[in-house]
């Protein structure tokens, strides 16, 4: 056992190390842990920016293919902002409402914040994708964007599991509904 400069004991245990590694591997939970004190509208910056950059990649790829104008690229960014804020808000409220059928006790504001922050993995992926898109000219919307949306299902599953008070089948069902809604609405757009 070592001590730090304030003479508090520093202990190491396998459980703490695994917890830190798992938190660091899950950007959604890491962001949630760091931003938990902020109001829920601030959390929507994460999901709004994630989808704005995702849709920016789509717009850039359409522009490069000659299927879109530069003005339309900015339109796609606007669609992404709306999708990442109002769309995620709608999804949050919908799943929160269903969670009440399973005796969920979390407040709507908690649900809004947790859902928005769950898109931190998407934000990480789309930033990397946008870098690859701009530097090397790769088409990255599907590879990075959709992968990021799929990675967001991991923290969403954790949030939903908590919303339904640990009821496994209800959590799986609602997480599946979330994934279907997000992916099919994106394809529809």
C-alpha cells in the first residue's frame, strides 16, 4: 500500500483496475461519469454533435459523388443536429415511457441525459471517420458512422437496463427497439 501526497492510502485491487479499464473502454460511461453534474440539455451537445458530424460525412460523400451541392452538405449537418437532439430526445422519452410499464423509477431528466451521453462512442467514431474522410478522401459514413451508432447501443443497453430495474428481457427488448428505430430512421433519411 502506498500513500499519495495527502497521506490517504492508495489501494490497488483487481476489481478497481477492471472497473477503470471497463470505464475507459466505454466512452459513453466515461462521459456520463464526468458530465453527470451538468444539466440534461448540455448532454445533448454530445449526441447533437455526433450526428451532425455523421451527417456531414454523408453530405461530403454525396458531394464528391456529384449527387449533392455544397449547400446541401450544410443541410445534412442541420439534419444531423436535429436528429441528434430532437430525435434522441424523442427516443429517450419513448423508452422512458415504456420503462414505466416495468416499474422504472428514474426521472425523465436522468433518462434524457443518459441517452444523450450514450452517443459518446458515436462521437468518437465519427471524429475519426471525418479525419479519414478529409485527409485521405475515404468514404467513411458507413464504416465509421454506423459503427459508432452500433457502439452506442452498449451504453444505451446499460441505461435501459437501469431504467427497467434490471429486468433482463425487458432491457433486451427495449434496446433492440432503440437500435431498430435509430438505424431504420437513418436509412429512411
